[in-house]
C-alpha cells in the first residue's frame, strides 16, 4: 500500500509518514523546502522496512502538484492513501490583515488541497479504491479571533471533504477530515507562553496534543478498521469543542 503525504518532513506530516510506515505503507513524501533534515526523515521512514520517495513541490501550484503526482505514480504505480497535510498560518486581526495574507493562506491550505486531490483522483477512480484524509482544524469548525484567513481555509476543507465524499463514494473512495486542536509543533511553538497557558486551561484534557496523537487517527482512517466511514470530520482536540 502506498501513502502520499504533503508537507511531511516535519510536524504532524512527518509523524503521519512515520506512523503509516510502521503499518507497512510505502511512503511518498512531499516537501517544499530543501533542508538537511530530508535524509534523516528518509532514514527514519525506511527503518520501518518500507520504501520512501521524496517529491519537491509547492501545493499552491497546480503544475507542481501535477508533476509530483505523476512522479509518485511512476515510482509506485498507484496511490492508495492521500493525506493533505501541508498548511500555513498568517495570523492577524482583520483590521490589520493584508489581502496577500488572506490569499496566501487560502492558496496553500484550501486550493493546495484541491490541487493535489484533483491530480490524484483520476488514478483512484481508475483503481476503484482510495482514501483521502484532509487535515482541517478545530478553528475551521468553531472559529478563532485573529485567524479569519486560516479558519476560512480550514472550514473550506470541511466543505470540500463532505462534497467529495458524496461525489466519489460510488468509486469506493473514502474522504474524511481530521480537525486537530492545539498540537505541539513548529506552528504552535511561536505562541507566547502566556497564550499557551491560556489555551491549555481551556482544553478539558489540560494540555496540547502531540503530532503522534493526530497521526494515529490518520492511520485509523487509512486502515481496514474504517471501511464504513466517509464524509466525516474527526476532532482530535482534547475535548476543546
Ligand atoms: N499544530 C497545530 O496546532 C495544528 C492544529 C490544527 C491543524 N493543524 C494543521 O496540521 C497541518 C500540519 O501542521 P503542523 O503543525 O505540522 O505545521 P508545521 O510544523 O508548520 O509544518 C507544516 C508543513 O507544511 C509544509 N508546507 C507549508 N506550505 C507548503 C506548500 N506551499 N507546499 C508544500 N508544503 C508546504 C511545510 O513544509 P516546509 O518545511 O517546506 O515549510 C511543513 O512540512 C497543517 O495543515 C495545519 O494547518 C495544525
């Protein structure tokens, strides 16, 4: 089985790659920036006895996505599971938010999800099977001050997921979303300590989640225990909403 994961060299994406590799999936990793850590990620994946293949590309570019998917198909001959994980934030109150900050977040998070999915779906339709797992966010469900752009992109992913699930169910393709709460990664590292403490106090489990806790739910949705689940959003948020 082959899984293609976007933005998978760090944070939640990397943990998803490792978790799925432990469960026997060969892994196609998309990355945007060349970093010295790529070799280490490759090694960690392959230590689980599976193959890995790395494709560079910006998910906000349709052409990049077309090339990436083509290359993964050439390498592995199929894609069983697609995880749309790549994402960015550019937070700010609406009064100060620049148009470019709104657009770039939508371009990467929402249009990026379309760009990759649009190129993968013909192969899944042909093989009459597939799983698509989109990483949304609790703020796409509940909203968050200072994140109008990000929340809109993540709410968009939920609508996209539910519509696509209905469209491709007859082809045996299951499409679901995960809405993580606050997860300890580079994305949330930048928050000041007092903000983190405030967030933790509002989470019933009183702590941020780990990337692994999200990855395990991805593995459930990618595996054989979720064959009757599609069009759903699973919150992984310590009880936040
Ligand atoms: N952390 C949280 O609390 C949290 C909560 C809810 C949802 N999420 C979502 O979970 C996903 C992963 O977040 P994270 O916390 O792991 O973030 P992260 O540590 O900042 O990692 C983001 C990943 O996305 C990649 N990426 C960004 N823009 C890209 C582009 N245009 N094309 C290809 N790859 C791109 C990055 O690649 P580079 O290394 O090249 O920049 C990186 O691998 C995101 O969709 C995020 O919105 C996170």
